[in-house]
């Protein structure tokens, strides 16, 4: 059991990255869905480690097949939709704190104000974030993280990498993700609550993205290239958004 909990914990730390290339089934209100067609390459991607990346990509697919997919199927089968929605809203509310901090670091005070207002409203009226009252008030959620902040500051992406258990990333995004993990209070909780919270977030994130994973699999003969291009395109758009919305 301890080994299984450890695997779930590691996966939960990086849940957003495993689905970074796939839009959520229940898209966040303010984030326009990314079309599921092969994105055009404007410039060749920096995929210096492609041979190693492809091997890791295949290993991650195997882990999905053996461990992740059965857990997601069990979660979807046991939990009614309103419970899954509440769980997703709860973790989105926690994420809004980090999003707001990163918008401040990017010099976007007005957007950060909306982020923190969402946290205040959803944490109180929304019963600890279980209900997204902010969205109903016109306070829409947007994405933001420290990898985006580093890009807004001018740090280049570096090579594209596929990380074990994590999935698509770049050198820059990996550094940003490390900062998020180190500043997440759940990292420093006792093992049981830490694993439980992160595992729960991971399962809900994957459950939301499950349908679109099938669409991505059918959208290209080479899933590796499709996911790589879509991921890099999404990250590039996030950085450009952070650079212009001041």
C-alpha cells in the first residue's frame, strides 16, 4: 500500500503536466478551448532529446495503461458528477492563489486583483471553494504559473523534455514546476493527508481530461509530435498573454 500511495503522490504532484496538452472536458470559463487539429509549426521545435523523450513517452503511456486509467475509471464510476465538480472547484480555488501571485510577479496587478477576489468569494460564499461563485459574478478563472512568469521575464524555454511520470515539459517549465512544488503547503504535510490531497487532485484532473485524450489519440498518426507541438504552442500563448496584459 505504501508503494501505491507513493506512486499516486508522485503522479498528483504533476497532474497538470500530464494533461497540459489536452484541454479539460469541463473547460475553465475564461480559457478558450484549444482546437484539436494538428497545430502548424512556425519554427522547428527545440527537441534536442527526442530519442530519449520518445522512450520516456512510451514508458509513461504504459504507466497510464496499468495504473492511471484504472484509477480514473474507478473514480468516475464511484463519484457522482456534482462531487467531481466540487472537488475540481476546490483545487481550482487553491490554484487561484498561485495564479494571483504569478500575475503580480508579471506586473499584472489588475489581473491579480481578480484572482484574489475569486479566492475571497469562493472561499466564503462558495463554501471553501466547492462552488465557483466567482465565475457566476463574472470573475473568470485564467491559467498562470511560475513557468509562464519566467517566460514573461525573458527566460528562454530550453529544450523540450518528457519527464518520467510527469510528461511534457521544457527546462524552463520544469524549473517553474519545482518552485510550485516547494511552495505548496501540501508538500510538508504528513504522508497520509499529503498523498490523499494530491492524489485526489490528480484523479479529478485526469477524469476531466479523459474524453479529450481519446480525441488527441485519433487526431494524429504520431501522438508524440502532436502532443509536443500542442504543448509548446499552449505555453507560448500563455507567455505572450502575460507579456501583453499589463
